[in-house]
């Protein structure tokens, strides 16, 4: 018993040290700045590419938010008898899929933050953004898409808090039970 307690305390210490290291890494990351920008010539073609990428990322993020909302709104038992999806070598547990979608959302969010900061940085503002109506329109479209994604995320939180999840009809339940029995899973 004493070894278990000692082991538990050691693992707790390790986790605490890891948390501190991660926090320190994030702090040093946020203190980063870029150098050598004063001699770079910022051109329209560059800001158009960055703005279009930002808009495409915003559209992808919106689609990913919708996919996440749809997929997390339903219980895994309503879509899979064994808690997995896929076939022929591409079988993945639903828990892992949900985790992967969440990771993808976090990565997309970080990319969007990076591109947002870039298109709103003073060095682009001075040279092309203020003078280019096309770029302004692209950025406006991207911001509107992100606003919609934010609304979509809020809707999902409200649904989860309200407990409104889709239920199978009696006929659907019977079909699932028949499949489970045919596979000898029930």
C-alpha cells in the first residue's frame, strides 16, 4: 500500500512539473516577436494570398464546428453497436473520433488566430489592406463566417445543457436490436 501511495505522489509531482513546463512554454511563445520586417516589401499579392487563406480556414472551421455539433449531439450507442465506425482497416473508436475532431478544432482555431493577427498587423495595414477593397471584402467575409461559427458553437452548448439529444424511434430501436441479435452481440 505504501508503494502505491508513493507512486501516486510521484506521478502527481511529475504531472505538476509538466503543467509548469507547458505554462512556461506557452508564456515564452506569447513573448515571441518577429524580426526583419522593416526591410520587407509588402505587396498586394501577398496580402491577397494571406486573406484568401484566412477565409478558407474560416470556412473549414465553420464546417468542422457543424460536423462536431452533429456528431456529438448523438449518443454513440445510437450509431454503432460496438462503439466504433469504419471498416476495411479504417476502424476507429467513436471516443477517439470525437477527440480527433476536438483536436482539429483546436488546431484550426490556432491557425485562424495566427492568420487573423497577420492580416490585422500594422505592416499590412500600412501598405495594402487599407487601399485594397477586394482584400477588405475577403476579410469581412472571413469575419462573418467566424461570427456564424461562434453562433453555431453557442447553439451546441445550449443543446447540450438543455439535454435535447435525438432519440431513436421504436422502429429504429427494433432494427438495431435485430442487427445486434443477428451478430450475436445481444
